[in-house]
């Protein structure tokens, strides 16, 4: 990258993925905004810039053309701006979902033999579509490395994931313990399956929870939160990340609003869970903690304690339990995620994640990797 190559001046207004705005909030230095902090490495002039000898080059038509191109294409980073990348990614997700679903129907998997099998098929479709989105976006749209979505798989990643797994189990166990101590939860049986043989049904559920934890975190946090935060970067890192977290967590809650037994309270609590999961990503720039926590939370609720997981009853569980207590605390048919015990557990989770990051890395703060993309062509 030549040191004397200056990025072409842009007339585009600041905004989501906008050009030309100097952001005083980012490390005290001038930064052109979410999609413009990297200059061209070849020093090439903007193809829409004024051309010598062109009588209309400086006229209103040329200015309008430059603004229109700049609103869609980021010349400095050689890719579409954030809103357009997100829109195309949504199209890829829909197309991938339809293709995978059609393929399964053609293969005769359209009518699963059990509810558990049906959930697994649906989850597999969503997971495949998510992988397609991230793969296509990484190469063609975002021009990122996969590790830039929180998948820097290494020893540290594994250690953080193990912490997330332990935290999920501990918090759900604490919720179940409080319910049992209050007389709201009773054990009615052990090693129970309503979906066929116990071992294969249990194995299918565990595989399902792993798939859900991985693909939902990759989609909601790794892809969506990252791209929205980058697009809003002209507002400053903290404001961009805060808004991106609220948006991705709100969509995460809304995605569970149609589950059995869902209420406004359950949607708000699941959105809070999205904030907790995002925190592990924002402080480490990795999806290790959120994936581990997500998988363990769901598996502990359903497979270990036989409690509803976001309104869905597990088909196999180590402990068959019954809940008879105030819905405001237990969450009723939706499960603890709709009750005050679930909210309390999530708040404890926030404190635990912050303490873990401080102990493990020596400081707590927004990891710059979340808002500073590692583009493929920069290496």
C-alpha cells in the first residue's frame, strides 16, 4: 500500500456506512467513518471524479452521480456500504433457506417422524442458511476473514467457550435450585423420553442445542451486530456498538415472540439474554463465551431439568420435573426465560462475564476488533 496514496474525497453524507464524516469520538483521530477508514492501496482516482476536458464534470449532474455512487459503493474499502450488504445478505438467507428446504422435501424429509426430528430439520435448514450467508458475505460482500465474525478458533477461544458452558449450567442450576427450595419444582421421574428411545432422542436434542447456539450467535452477534456497528461507526464506537447491540438483541427477542406461551415479558427477557450474549462478544471479539453460554443454557433447561426452553418442551430429559409456582417468578409455560428468576440469572451472568474478562485479560472494555474489520485484501 503506497504511503502517498490518499483516499479520494467523497461528498457522501455521514450515516450508516457513510463517507466523509470526521468522527471525533474514535481515539481522538480523524476517521472518515464506518466504511472509509482505509485508503486505496493503489492510489487510483475515483472513477466518478471530474475528468479534464469534460464540460459537465463539475456540474450538478456529475455531483449527483458521484453522490449516488458513493451512497452505494465504498471506493476506499472496495465493497458495498453496510445497508446494501445487509440487504443482500438477507436475500442470500431467504434463497438458501428455500433451496435447502426444497432439497429436503425432494429427499423425502418433508414429514419428520417425530417433533424432535422436525425441530432438528428446521434447525438444520436455518443453520445451513446462516453458514451460506456468512460464507457468501465474507467472500463477496464484506470481504472479511471468517475469524472477523468471532470465529478465531484457538486455545484461548476454547477456554472462553468452556467458561461460557460452565456459566450456562451454573445459572440454570441456580434457577432450578431456587425453584425447588421454594417448593415450585418437583422431580417426577428420571431418564424420560416422549420421542422414542431415550439415548438417540437425547443425542438429537443435544445436537440441536449445539446447532442453535452456534448458528444463532453467528447470525445475531457475529454477522448482524458486527455489520451494524461498523455501519454506525460515524456516531462513535460506543454509540455504534450500543445501538447495534440493542437492534440485534431486539431482533433476537422478536424471533422468539411466536414460540408457544410467548408474551411481551418473555420477548423482553429474551432480548435481555441477547444483550448478555452480546457482552461476551463485545469484550473479547470472539463468539466463544456467547456460544458456550447459549448452548449450555438451553441444554441445561431442557435436557437436564426438563424445563421449557423458550416455550418448547424437550422430548427427552434426565429429570422429569413439574413446576407449580407463581408465573411471575417461574415464567409459566414459556419457562424461566419469562420469569423474574430468569431475569435475575441473566443479570448475574453479566457480572460473571465482566469478572471473567477482567481476570483473564486484565482489563474490561470494548474490543476494537468488533468495529474495525479485518479485510481480506489488506493482508
